[in-house]
C-alpha cells in the first residue's frame, strides 16, 4: 500500500517506521526542516519538507496514487484540512485523521474523513476502565455512528443485578453480545444471571443509548 | 635517472575501487579525467576498478521502479559516453543505473556496496536566485554522509562569486 | 442578528466594531485576551476568551444561536475547522471563513463554505487600479465590486443580499490585515 503521512512528529515518525517495517511504501510530509532531516536520516529519502495541507506539496508527495492518507500532526485543524484536500483534489480512497479534541471526532466523520483516531479518547477509555463509572463506555461505532458497541459495568446498585438475561426488557435491536465475568468471557444465555462486577458488551444504537443505560445502570 | 627513481617510488595515493557518480553535466568530464590521471599513477592501473553510477531520481508521484524511457535513454547515453572516453585510454569501467528518490543517499549506499576507496564527483558552479552560491543537494549530502573519502571538483566558471 | 466572530485581529475587531455599531448582537472569540484591546471602548458586544475551534467554547459563546459565524483568525486551517464546526455541528445558516490561500479558498467554496480570500481580493483590486489609472482610484485602491468573492447562495436569498451588501466593506479590512503580514 502507498501511504502518505502528514506530520512527522513522534506519532508520524513511529507510524512511518512501523509501516515501512510492514513492507508498505510511505512518504512523510513535514514542514519543519530539521525534523524532516532527522526523519530522512533515520528512515531514508521518504520525506517532503513542506506544508502537508497544501495541494501542490501533496502532489509532490504523490498523493495522486496514495491508497491512504494519515494526518497525524498535533493540530486538529491541520489534520482536517490535510485530509479534506487529499480527498477533494486527489480522491484518496482512505483518510485517517488524528483527533486531539475528542469532540471533533463526530464532525470529522461528518466531513467524510474515513477514520478518526483520538489518543485522548483512548486514554480516557483506559481510565474509565479502571474506576467505576455510571455510564455506558463507548467501545466502537459502526455504520457511521448508527450502531454503537458499548460496555456497561454492573455495580451494586445496578437494577439488573441478580436478574436473568431473559428477564431484561431490552429494546428491539439491542443485544447483549457478551458478559465478561472476572477475566472470562461468557456467552450470554437466557438463564445467565447477572452479578455485581459483570461487564456487559452490548450492541445498541445512538438513539436508544439513554434508555439502555437507565435499564442496566439506573438513572 | 630521475625517471627511474620515480618509477620505483610507491604512488602517493593508492586506489583499488573508484566510484564516479555522473549526472550528465559538464562536471562529469572533470571527474573522469581526474580518475584517469589517478589510475595512470598506480603501479597496476589495470587492477583499479572504476564504477560509473548514474542515479535517476524518481519523484514520489511515480513508483520507485517505474521506468521512464527518456531517463533510461539519458542514463545510457552519458554512461556510454564516459565508458567510451575511458576505453580510449585503455581503462575498463563498469556502469550502473540506479533509481532512487534522491541521488545523495543512493550514492552513499552504492559506495558502501562497491567498497569504494574514493568517490570522485564533479560540481557545476551555480548560484541561487539572489546570488549566493548553490552547491545543490547531492554533493553536500555525500560529503556529510559518506564513509569513503569524497573528492569534489568544482568546474571552472567565469561567473565570480559576489558574496564576500 | 447574532454574529459570532472568531479571531479578534484587525479584520475581526473592525468587523465586530462595525457590526456592533449597526446594532447587531456581536460576540468575539479569541485565545489571547489582549487581542480584545483592538475593539473600541464603545464596543457593546461580548468577548469570550478561548479557542474558536473548540466546540465547547463556541457553545459557551452562544454560537449555536448565531445567524452568522465568521472565522477570521490568522490560520487558514483554523478558520476552515471553525467554519465547518459552525456549519455541520451547529447547523448555522451562514458561515464565512477567511482563507488566504486562493486554491484552498476555492476548494472550500466548492464544499459550500463562504470564503473570503485576501490574496484574491487584493490582487484583483491592484490589477483593476493598474489598468484604470490614478483618476479611477482617487487615492484609495478599492476592490472591484462586479464579482462577489464568495460561495453562491441562490440569488434572492437572505444570504445573497447580505453578501452583496457586505462585499464593499470587508476587503478594506482585509487590506489592513495585510499590513500586519
């Protein structure tokens, strides 16, 4: 695959290194000359030293034949514009943007950026895993956000503790995909009785989320 | 008498493998002539291996192995001419064409691969827009990164440097 | 009319002051509180310190209720992000982004943003001034008015009329911005 990486900071550097190691062809666009030289010294003649948001430098980097553009600078606005220019001018089939402000993820998706990666959200996810939360944890979105994969952790006050799966009044379309008990994954059966500490992996939709949370975790 | 003494003296510099990167400019001529002089000074001129290299720089908008007939023809032409020149002096040479994103790193890599004792490269006299001298990208890169010694010959110019 | 202006540089401050003078409800956002010193003492609008590319800041500035959002910071990309936030996250009826790179301005215009490109405005004004001579300019080079330099809302719409009315004032402030470089 031919990948154009916009931004040669730490994320861009290690991404490029891993992609090269995996046998992909990669070009990095980095506007800071000393940073660009560092990468070229380490990884070879694969750096275009210029502004990766500008069409002509994207052209120089061969964006016209790129399979993927990954915009991973530290600035959301630069990542957005780099991806939009790549899409608009070069019809790059797949665009990936690093998003620092997790609230921008939804907007980026709406603006037809194919994938967003938010380190902030990832770290948030890890932290939320560690401490009890009274909300659904978002694990993934499918179908442009229509289908949500969420996790619910059952603490002592959860209304469904002690009840069997078949007793739950899940809305049509909502599914319990898995129950994680301790470190074991249990396939939910109708007679599975829910316990304190269980983590339920659920498939739901954005508009039924609030209802699902009330059902499982309480108001 | 003096002639015989000189013949017995070992050459001041000894070379077994010389790498000459060529870009098709008039600077190539200087490096070829210097190489010929050096070879003539060796005890066993025929034992010296000359490697003529031309690097085709492929822009990122094309795949690295994507061959452009015009660039290949140009490479063949300049390397062929250099080979002919050396053959006229009874010097044998190998030629090589390499496709790379940038000539500098390709030359440095090739020098390692060929185990070159010296890289001899010519440099045209050029000024940047605004008047300051411009050594280009390739020669400074090779100077900075090559483990082998690099001899760079700047060709004559009538255009004098203005900068103090 | 509620106007939210992002970026209190010379362009932003002047536009804010003039709109305020017209009695419009103006909110100006800038990351640097000192930027608000550019506003005249009589400015009656609201200033909000924060990043105009941050949804939360925009919300706290009441951007959700704005009739027009103008992104006038120094950064083309920041303006593009802020304007698209306004258009797509808040569904605002009108967003205007100052984008100084003509190619990018063109590209965003095709995505439905109204863009204002200083480079294009100034160069057109100067070409006109050169071709028409000193008598025509009378000491002040002003932008050609024949062609609106913006997206194309349908003629007769509210946006269309407003743009026609504003196309004479904005390039003058763009010229002021140019001095700053």
